[in-house]
C-alpha cells in the first residue's frame, strides 16, 4: 500500500517536472525568431498581404515612343 | 479628405483593416505601436497565469464551472467575430473564466482517475514545447494547404460534437466519440492530433504578425488564439486519458 502511494507521488513529481520544463522551454524559445528555412520560403501562408507593396519592376527601363507605332 | 483621396489612401474600403493595403497602413505605425514576438509571448504568459488562477477558483468552487464556461464562450465569440481589436480586454477575462471551467472539470476527472490532471497538463505543455521547436527549426512548414486541411478537419470535428450534443437531448450519444472502445480512443487520438497541429498555425500567425509589424492589439489576439487552442488540446487529452484509464 505504501509502495503504491510512493509510486503515485513519484508519478506526480515526474509529470509535474515535465510540465514545468516544457513551459520554461516554451517561454525561452518562443521569443527566438524562427529559422530562415521557416521564414524565407514561397509557400508561406500570406495572411496579411505583402509587406512591401512596391509597384516598381526592377530592371532596365525603356522609354516607349509613339514613333514605333507609326 | 475627398472621396477619391480616401480611396487612393486606403483602397476601396475606408477601413484600413479591410483593405489589401493593410501593410502600408501597418508600415505607417510607429515602432512602439507594432506587434512584437516578445509582446505576444509575454501576453501568453499573462493569459496562462490568469487561467491557472481561474483553475484554482474552479477547483475550490466547482459550482461556478458551467456559468464560467458559458461566459467564456460568449467572450470568445465576441473576440473572434466582433472586435479583435478589443482582445486586450476580452482575452484576459476569457482566460480567467475558462480557467474556472477547467478547474471544475479537472476536479471531476481527478475524482474518478487520480493523477490524470497532472498527466494531461504535462502532455499539453510537452506537445506545446515540442511543436514550437518543430516550427522554429522549420521541421514543420505550415502552408495554405496545411491550413485548409486543418480547418476542414476542425469543421468535421465541430459537426460531430454538435450532432453528439443534439443527440444527448434524446438520451443517445455517438458511441465512437464517447465510449472507451478502441475506435473511440482512435478518434480521440486523431482529434488530439488536429488540436496539436493547430498550435503550429497559431505560432505562424504570431510570427508573421510580428514580422509584418501588425498593430499592437494583435499581440493580445495572437495570445488569445494560442490560449483557445491550448484549452481545447488540454480538454481532448483529458478525455483521451480518461478513456484509456477507464478500460
């Protein structure tokens, strides 16, 4: 009977420790930025739209003249 | 501001929250008014503390369990559908009331299966930390399809619970959801899996919001969504453990 009670107590201590260590790891790790593998990929869910709504297309610009149409 | 100037400034809708140029609006915010990773994590800590405080009350006064559950449900609906911007005031109340509910229900399970509460708690936080490591390291990459799959699964689970709830009024339940048969345990494991993977979506939401400099209230909203998933996960683990131990 005493052994059973001690086993239960040990069980509680082990699970309690797991909970505390996990919580500690969560709060420590959550403040760290995710890896570049996670952040720099094309398949990311885009919930908030694009950060830089830039309408300028990079590259060499070329003036369009009306003379070409004539 | 003339009508056309407003459209040029914010897009077709005058409310910047509903325009596609939302990020342009976010970029206009001063740095101190933008969402940060630290802020969201600290707010999650505050909500968790309130939830534990509530659980202490619920454990000692289990009669408050059902009123607290209903108030928490209403607060969650208000936060999600009416005013995410007011999550700063609704989310702490939600955490407290749900804590009271969890305290009461945990007492009920603990009376039947001693030691189940600490096991469920350890498993919940263990899954939380493990999935965070997987997300941060890039082992799990949430995509649009991943989100679609999870939302569909959550819809299916919600439907099952609704059918079960309605059937309970007629003195019957879905046995594969409530009994302790191997099939019911299997269904419970799948539900725990879906709830656990939903955490990844919450991590990604917070990470993206902080990265794109969303408004400060999104810290509360991100912490709130994490709490909702954690509470769901804890309840499902509690049910799963109870089913296993009652065999």
